[in-house]
C-alpha cells in the first residue's frame, strides 16, 4: 500500500511517539525502582555519615582478637587514575599485636534483602609499606546480626578477596560465601562457598543477584558462583565494606605494615535483576545526571537499628 506524503508523515510520527513512549517507560521503570547508590564523593567521614554510613568501633570478630576497629581508617581521596573522581579508602595496619592492630569497617543501614547489589572495588595484593604475607581480607558484603549461636534467622553474603591466600588457598583468591548460620565457640558454620583463584590487583566490579531463592556472584561480568535456597537470606541486612587480618596467618615480624582497598561506588536495586552491563550502564546514567548519592530504599518495618559489628 502506498501512502500519501501527509499520511506517511502521520504514520511515521505515530511510530516515533510509540518508540519514545517505550523508551520513557523503560526510563521511568529505572527511576521508580527502590535504589541505593553512592558515588562516595565526600571529603570527610562526617559527610558520609549524614547519608547513613556507620563506621565500626565495636571490638570483636572477625580478625585479630581485641584489635581496634578504626574509624580513622576511613578516608576519601582522588581516584589514582582520574583526579576528577573521588573514592573511599579503607586502611588497616598491624605489627602482629592486638594493641597495635587497626581493622576498618563501614556499614550502611540494615534494610536490604532481595535485589541486585554491586560495587566497584580496588584490591591491593601488596602492603603500602612493611613486610608482605599477612592474611588480609578485602571485602564487600551484606550481613544481619547473629541473635544467638546457630540462629536459623541469619543472613550473610560475602565477596572476600584474600590477597595473600588463606582458608586453604595458597594464591590470590576471591571467596563467595553465603551463610545459613554459625557459632563462634566452638567454631561451627553452615554455609556455601566458591573460589575464584586469580590476582585481582586493581579495579574490579562485583555484582550479586539475589532473587527467587538463588544467589549469583559475578566478578567483572563473569558468573563464578551460584548458591540456593539452603543459604538464601531470610532477614534484612546492612551493606558493608571491611579490611581485616586473618589471625592464623600473621607473618613473624613486629614491623608495622599497612594495606588499603578503595571503593568507587556502590549500587543496590531492590526491584530489578540487573546484569553486570546493566549495572554499569545505570551507574553511568546516574553519574551523567550528576547524581552523587540516591537512596529511596525504605526502612524495614519496624525500623531496624543501624549497627556495625557482629
């Protein structure tokens, strides 16, 4: 059928309007999702605390027993590769003794359960100074309080990078661990884990998809771990980053040594199961729109205390 020029223009206009409406609908879907995003464009920890971040100060597990959890180890700096970008840095140090060990941890409010979690992380394989070889754990994870030993209503999902190996692995290794429960004394655990044995020195993007009784862990777009309903989270969790030393893997030296990891951004979407590429595109969209921080994830009802410890 041949259309007149007038009818053709109307037809093309209608098609364009439909396409535009479709694009707008997709954009609106993203806007209306329950999202937490933080670009960590802060100058001080106090600024970050105003947006719900809590530094840990409570002494306790994990790490070297009786070590200090050090809020001073949380700082903000220009990105090494882009001076126009700001990153959050976690710095931890030890001379092997509890009194001179400083672990570092920062947490966001306890209101997260199912959804897509993601972060861009800078892992370091070597210390900033001092002897190398300590068991060091560089992380992004979610966790709930353990109300009692072996409590079944417990939730935890971990990305843990061991720059010097550990936990049975001799090389650089990324652990994915999903927890049903545990107790500290005597140490008893119920979890599922996988390993990705490779040096991850430098920037990496991790994505965690938690939907329909399935947990999927991705590193730089590669699916390396899947866990099921037996370790699926049951209660609301906080979002965390920490940097700590494995007590069973401390080198025999009293010389001070220091490590750091950095976080470029963190992202959570409660409603959409997003791929690595979709997360990266969404973060790019937020940054292009000059969104430094966004949080419309509702508090759990009743509202849960924000905590940063175990």
